[in-house]
C-alpha cells in the first residue's frame, strides 16, 4: 500500500500537535513491511520531521524565516501534483484543509478532523469553509475522538458511516531526563497550566479560582508553562485580582523542563471549554502528576476516572477542587495511580494500527 501525506501541516507549523501526529503516523506506517508512506514536503521548516531520524519525508529542511515559509508554500503547491501523478498513491492523506487538493492523483482520499473549534467559537471563518471543501472530496474522515465525530456529524450533517475514530497518543514524560530545576518550580508548591491561554482555553478561570481562595493564594502559586509571555491585558487582570507575577508565573522551555514542571506540580489544571482530544492531561499522568480537568467536550473521554472533572464555567467549584487535591495526599496518589492506568489506553502504535485498518477498509 502506497500512502502520501501532503505537506500542508509541515509548511504551516514549525512545531505543534498536528505535524507531530502526522510525523508519528507516517513514520510508524512506513516501518511496516507492506506499506510505503511518504510525507510530500519539497521544502519545509518543521522540527518534528527533522528530529525524527526515520521520518519518510520527500523534501529538504529550510531555515526558519517568513521568506523560507513562503518558499515552502510555493514549492508545495508547485511540486505536489507531479509527485502524486508519478507515485500514484493508494491513499492521499490531507494534513490540513484547503480549497483544492495538493496531491491530485490517488485511489482514495482521507482527512483527519481534529476538532470543530472554528465552527463553535469562530463561526464563518475561512478555515471552516476549507474544511467543507476537503470533506466534499474525501472518501473517509478520521476523527481524533468520539466527541469530534459527534460534533462533525451534527454541525456539518456529515454521514457517520464516512467517519471513524482513532485516538491520538501523547509524549511520555515518565523517563524525562530532568536537568537543573529552576527556582520557580521549587520555592513554593504550584498548580500547573500548559499551553495557550486565550479564548476557549479558559486560563482566566484558573486564575480567578486561585485568587478567590485565601488558602490557595497563601500556600500555592499558578505556573503557566509555554506559549508567549503574559500580555498587557493578562498582567492587568492578574493585578486587578490582587495577585503578582510572583504568584502567577509564566515559564517556558524545552521538553525536559516541561517534564520537570509536570512531575513537581501539586496538580495539573486543564479548564478548557473545548478540546478535540486533549493531550496535556495524558502528558501530566505520564509524569505522575494529578489532573484536574474540565468536564467539557472530549476531555471526559480522554481522562476517564483518572482526573477530577469540573464544570469549566464554575469558578467556585474549580477552587474547591484545587483545595481538595492540595489537602489530601491520598487523593493525589489515587489520581496518580489511576492516571498511569488510563494513559496505557493511548499509544502511537495503536493509532498507527487503527489508521492502517481504516485505509484498508476503503480500498
């Protein structure tokens, strides 16, 4: 079976969950004896393709710059039709959404649906229209959670028989080689948040819950890991709540530091209003960190009974849950033990096998 992945995700992202997923998928499929899988990215700036020694990419790495990104886009559009015509793949797997296909020749066409965030939170967006264009030409759609499939079928009136569910996996932090631990992770116990903070990510609810409880403010901090430093608006909001940047801390760094942040946290808090899947809770579980999660969208499906679930719109309930975890070593250990069991349900090997089965079912 010949499989080509178009290079959209690898031109669009230098790093990120979508390009990591397709790198893992292409590499895993290509390792099987009866499959030839290739990522068509004539020029790219993607770290995941470069960091994976066995990634089967047809293309060259470019230095990161806006000019290089533009060159990558032009090369992808120009070369992809000829490559697909020459290779005649059984499956063309589109890695993002476009008005017209990049790989123009294939027996069957597949897309992956990660979420319906644009339709729910940004209606009328250009991305939403491009999703419809891609879905119209695809023979089958892989959804990364049952909730995403449900939303896809309801919001787009998409036929459920043309969609399957294959869960993602996560980066395992159980054996992360921890370097020197910075003072921000040792001076005072903390609740950890990871990733982007704006909009539906609902970081504001975590800060308001923390600020609402004197015991939490007295004994703990909030550490926000990753994304950009706090904006002026965020700093203003933190100050209005009577907090300082010594109490609500921004931290960024590599995966070793992230693993250290997970493993030292009192709990990881994920108050998101909507997720297509939700990888960070599984990462936290792998590092032995208790998880408090929103009860919305796909998250109950992912965390099972290994996290404490909270209504993301109920700030008081979130503060109460944070206090419950902070005050009970037994509860924290129970969540850690359940987390180690829950994360075993998700692996890249399983994702690859299930994806292969879907390909075979439509040929």
